C-alpha cells in the first residue's frame, strides 16, 4: 500500500514538474502533451507488464519492485536530460525521455493491482489518495525546490518505498533472506548513486537551472541568440505560476519581463524628459492622450508600462492588477530605473485575477486598460490559456459595468485577426444589452502602427471603446487627426474611416457572417468556449494527433482483449466466438470509464478555475479534492455489498453526477459570488470531492468482478482505460472548442452510458460461460513473488498446494 501511495503521488508530482518545464521550453499548445504523455506512458507500462507476465518482455517489468526502482532512477535522469542536454531540443526525443518514467510507473501500479484482484478497491483508494496528495503538494513544491530538487525528492522517496517494501515482503512472506536483501541492495545501490551524484551536483544544477534559459525558439530564446543585441538575464523568479525573467538589451530605453520565455512586457527607464518623450511616442500612449485617463485600472500590468504611461498622462490613481507576482517583484528590484513604478503614491497593486477583482469591487474607473493580456504559460489541463476568461463576452460586460459614466475600455492585441475578434466580442457584449451592431461600432476606435515604422517597443493594434456614448463629430475628428499626426494606421473611426467594417455597420453582413468569411477563427470567445487565442478554424493538428493516438491505442487494446477471450473459449472447448463479442464488452466497460472520467474532470477543473479566479491554486485544490473523493468512492465500489449484478450501476451513477455538474457550478457561482477565497475553495473542493466520490466507484468494482474471472488481464484493463483516457482528454477538448464545455460534458455522460451497457453485456456473457470456463490461475506475481524471483517461488507455492490437497 505504501509503495502504491508513493508511486502515484510521485507520478503526479513528476507530471506537474514536466508541465512547468515544457511551459518554459515550448508554446502552450505543446504543453498540452504533458497529460497525454503521462497517461499514454502509464497505459504502455501496463500493457508491457501484461506481456511480461507471459514471458514476452524484459525481466524488469515482471516485478513491481523492479519497475518502482526503475521509476525512482529514471525521474531525476529524465529531468536532467531535459534541462541540461541539447538532445532535448528535439520534440520526439523530449517525448520519449519524458514518457519513460511514466512507463515504469504504469507497469508497477498495474502489477500491484494484478497481485490482489480481490483488493482492487483498497488499492484504488491508495492509488487515488496518493495522486490527490501529489496534486496538492505540486505547486508549492515545484516553486520552492525547483525542477531538479523535485526530481531528486521523487527519486529518493520512490526508491526508499521500494526498498522498504522489499524488506517487509521478505520478512512477512517467508522469502529467503538472501534474495530479499539482494533485491533491496540493488535498489538501494541505484538510489545511492543518484543521491550521491545529486549531492555533488545539485548546487551547480540549481544555479544553472535558474540562470540559464532553455527556451528553444520562444521569443526569449531567440532574443538571447542575437549576439548584437547583447541581451542578458538580470533576474529570475520561479514560482507556482511561471518562470519570470527580467532581461536587458543594449537598448537602454527599457527592460523587459518575460513569462515562461514567451509573453513579454516592458518597463521604461524613467529618469528625465527624454524618457517621457519615448513613452509618448509609443502607440500604447494613444488612448491616454485621446482623453484624460482619470482613474485607471490596468489589467495584466506586467512590467508596468501602462502604469507608467497612465501616471505620465496625469492619472491621479492607478490600480495595477497582475496575476503573476514574479513580474511585480522583479520590476521592484529595478528601483529608480523604472521610477519605482509599483511603489509610487497613487499606485495600488493587486496580485490576483483581474476579472474576479472587478466583479467584487464597487469602485468605478474612468479607464480600464487591457494590454496584450497573455502569459504564454500553461496549467495542467486544457489548451486554453489561463487568461482566456479575461477576454470573453461575459468578461467585457463585467468591465463595462465597472466603468464610470463616460469611461473607456482599451484593449491592445497582437494582430489584425485578434483585433477583429475583439471588435466582434464587444459587439456581442453590447447586443446582449440591447444595443445594435451599428450603434456599437459608433462607440469604438481602432488604430495600429503603420507597417515598417517603429512606435515605441510594442507594435500592436488597439481598440478604444466607450460603451456609454458614440464617438461623433469633433471627437471622431480628433481621434483621426491624432492618429495621422503620430503616423498610426487607422483601422476604424466612426464617420471618418469605416471601410473595413462598412458592410457590418450597414447590415450587409452579420457578425457571424464576417466570422465565417475570415481566414482565421474570429468568433467571439465566451465563458462556455473561452478560447480567445485559438486562431485555427477546425481542430488544431496537435489535438487531433493526440485524439487519433488515443483512439488507436484504445482500439488496439480492445482488439487484444477480444483475441484473449476467444483464445480462452477455445482452450475451454467452446467455439471462438462464444465468449466475446467482436468489440469486447469487458474492455469497452473500462474504455468508457477512462474517457468519461477525463471529460468530466476537464470540464470541472476549467469551470471551477473561472469560479475561484486563482488558476494554479484552483487546479491543484480541485484536482486534489476530485481524486481524494474518488479514492473514498473506490472503497464503496469494492465492498462485498456491491455485487457483480451492480457492475453497471456505477457508470449510471457517474452519468447522473455529471448531469448535476453544470447546475451545481451555476448555483455555486450565484450563491457564493461574494464569498472570500477560502470559502469558495471549501465549496469548490466539496463539489469536486462529491463528484469524485461517484466517479471512483465503477473502476474498482469492474476490476473486482472482471479481474476475479481473468486476473491476468488486469494490467490490460489498465491499458485500455489509460488509452481511452488519452482519447477523452483530447476528445473532450475538441468538443469544447467546437461546441463549448456543455458538449464536452455531454461526451463524458455518453461515455459512462456506453460503459454501463458494456458492463451489463459483459456480466451476462461471463455468467453464461462461467459454468464451462475453468478458473484461470493468475499469471501475475504478488509482492512477495516479485522479491523472491517470481516464477520459482510461484512453482513452489503450487507444489505446496498440491501436496496439501493430496
């Protein structure tokens, strides 16, 4: 039990550590592979363990202790290779290197389950409880120990657990001491080598980890490659949210802050009139010059550029809202260089989610400024960015409600396509308040830099939107004249330049028609479909690839189960088709559970993250509560009063629980809207634990029932479940992109329905054939057999049993 608990908690810790590493190395869409790599690696390990039970693979996979030791050694080795070698620059090499520890973990866990089919419920409880603990510890541990420290801790704890289990099994099961100590010694030797090497190298490794930038082709990596720019990293902050770098170049006008090597924001040198002139030439200053800024709220303050400009434009009070504390801390280190921007009188710093802050405050602002709100970092789940909920129709309505009379909303974006999406999102937000498209367009101005000309440090278009009244007459003329004077390109000014949106304003096309005619995906983002930075029409290739791999793996695993069942029928003297339908109902039962669990989990975490407003804390707390609840539910699913005839009831209960997720989330947001964070965390955790309790029932119930009939197939059941979980993660995300989270949740409900039907058919098939199919002797070794050497010990146990019968 201790070994299983340690393995699963360590596996989740390693997964989170990989997420943080991949987020610094790759763009967020590739970070999505982390979950798929983990689940697919575990499924591959379970499948390999099944093959090893029949003597068709290497010896290490025949014992949970050996694979646990291999996991303990492979984790720090994998992290070291990914951080400190050039080989990891190749995506295929990175995937293989990252997946190997999960293969060992999956093999060890599946072999432990196979050793005691009757104890599946108890094993599953420890499995999920360990995962819940790992999820809860992961953010704080990776923030404080770093990747190298976390990997070393995983290796040591897993190795110690393997050694302790080896010794305990040898003492309690009568295994010959020589073999027990030999196995323990080999494990201890490997751990000692890792620990000794780490003790010598860790100080150097941690310094290297924090000071070098393994960013590949991300913007910071490209910047550092350009020797003529003389870029250097001045400071690093690594916390549970991201790695943040403060970078300078030979351009002394500003320094930059990079989040995970991707999203950059600037802080200007502010030491005299010349520096003020440079700021005024930046296009980001245009909205502040167009009209007095008044009281300003900056969403995604980053390095402080918009805060500096607001103060320069005469704002008496600026509220800087920034989710990433690391950016604030690094800018404060610059002191007078940045004009002590975050410590100036009139500046209030809010560390947290801007939308949540604005929903709760009663304060009104004359200007709400969103400038390039993008972190380029990633959480554990989903392809949408953390800040996607800041750029939805519902979010824009929240911002408008917090504007003072005559107040303005300023949104700066990265490209023309994003500019179109912002315009359509604003139009949709106004439509819900009864304002027509033409009237909404009269209330906005869109300008951008002239191609080929430099205006400050950021060359991106922006929208100035005043929901209270239109820009007409002198105001529109002033907006056009000011943009022309500074050399900016006018995208849209009411009555002055309307060409790009003329058909939309005149009614010749609709917002939906404009979105369809665009080459990019510019449909407004909503809370149900919060993918603002999705640019592709259709399913992105990286998600389609993961979905295809998951479906292919599920199909192959199901086919393998079908061949086994037919072979068993032939050995029992029956026809090849007597015991199994071609699609194999027992395997499909576990496939439905894997797909359904991942679909419900993804929707629950995404929506509760929006409810809590603290993405890292929310994901960790919700996942921990979900897995903890599922662990308790597994005890119920494996109890003796949950007999075989109820094997299909578990998936039905899961479908009902999933049906209650959406109204539960809606009620929680309405009822607990004004609660403090602690109260909302408790409520979200209770909701996640309740859903998890039900979701944890059917898997151990199925293992107890079908595993007692075919104990040698338990590792393969794990493989089917894991492959289907990969398909569930990608499939539900695909459906969320195409139709929203409602559709993703519906897919989980449907998957549990399929599982219920398959479980009913599989139970009927098993009942019909049990009278003529002999009981199979488990081909999997228990813990004691693993320590003693396996097959010889098993044969001796069989000889003893035969002697007793005689």
